C-alpha cells in the first residue's frame, strides 16, 4: 500500500485556556498511541512543549515546570 503524506489544519475558536490545554494533551495522546501502528503526526502550536510537560507532571513529584505566561490573574 502506498504511504501518503497529508496535512490537516484545525482552527479552534471560542475555547478557554484550560479547554485548549486539554485539547492539546488529548491530541498528543492520540499521536503517541497511534505511533506503533505506522502513522506519524506532527503537532505545531505555541507552547506545545510546556503544555505537554505540565499535563504529564505528577503532583507531589517536585518536577520543575515552566510557569504559564498566559494564565489569567
């Protein structure tokens, strides 16, 4: 079977910061889970590394996590 390269753009509107972070984390989980079956995905979004790092941090482990520069005060 021929291997294809496709591009998909998703535009998300009217989303809160916590919803956005959850969306990015869920999408990243899909990418990681599907990797063993062949498809390779690339996610491009600002602060991707920080969002994933914060989302995977375990409470009480003392892991250093960058503060969120966009957090509403």
